[in-house]
C-alpha cells in the first residue's frame, strides 16, 4: 500500500514487525521520487530510543527509489495486547540540484521558513513470527506402511518378516543335505568297485600261482597301480 503524494511514494505505510522477545527486527521502507528534481527526506519517530533508522535523512534522485531500513531494538517484554502505539513521520522537500545526503539540514524541513514540506504518517504493527515447519512423524506420511502391532508379551506380530528372514537358511540346509547324500552314494559306489577289484585281484593271484612258480606277473603290478589310483581319487572326493 502506498500514499498519494506529489513528491515521494512511500511503501509500505504500515511497518510490520514479526515480534520476538530479545531479538532485533528490521523492516524496509521504499521511497520513490515521482519528480524530475532531487527530493530530500527525513524520518522521525515518536520513540527514537526504540528504533534505529538508516538512513534517517538523505536525497532521492529524480525518478529513482531509495531504501530505508527501520530496526526495532530487542524487547525484554511483550505488550499484553500485542498493540503498538509508535508512529513514524516521513518528510520530503524539493532539494537543489547536486545536493548530497550530507548537505541535508533540519532547516530544509522548516515550514516556518516557507518551505513546502510533504509529510506521510506511518504506523507500526506487531505480527506473529513465522512458525517453524512441524516435524513429520514416522508412519504418518501417505503411502507409508503401518507399524507392526505388539502383543501383550511385547513381541511383534509381523510373522511374514520372520518367515522371509528364515527362508535363506532353510534353503542352504536343503542344499547341504542333498550334497551329503550325493557324496555318500558316490562313496558307497566306490567301495563296491573297490571290493570288486579286490576279488578279481585275489582270483588273479590264485591263477598266477598255479601258472607260474616265481616272479610277479606284469598284469598283477598293473592292477595294483590301478587300485591305488582309484583309492586316491575316492579319498579326495570324500
């Protein structure tokens, strides 16, 4: 909201401070020069000890905008009704070309001296400070799964999770049992083969004794070596 004036447009007309105890709070004023001349300004307040205005005097160049920062000092107590009676007064006057902010004097705003002074009154309002975002509770978001219920003895009743966790060890146990069964069958087959070879070897020995009176036949040596290889293979597999 702005005021209708010939020299300066002031925004806002209501200085709103998000009131918080023991904390400095600032609010900005924007002064827009509507003329083709330099306009000097001065800011006054009914409670100068409570507020700091920077700059409190200055010059707004033609067709330009100047920012004024109003800071309320930290307050130790809050008003009971959160109402503020403080007021501000903005004065504006046409200044000479080339005048600077340091050259602005109180006499330039003296009506007794015949200067045309434009005045704009501003009020102060306390508003509630912005609230911090509320924390999001676990499980309250849309699409989230509910928590598992708890029985009287304190144990959770989410049995589906328990069965899934136990599935992998059961599968490993089945594989181990199948491997043991396979190795056992191979061992039994090897033992049967060994017994068969042993019987054939005994038969060859008896036949060799009948046919030859001395020396070890070549066939006997070959069979002994073959049996040793088979037994070594069986021991490695088991």
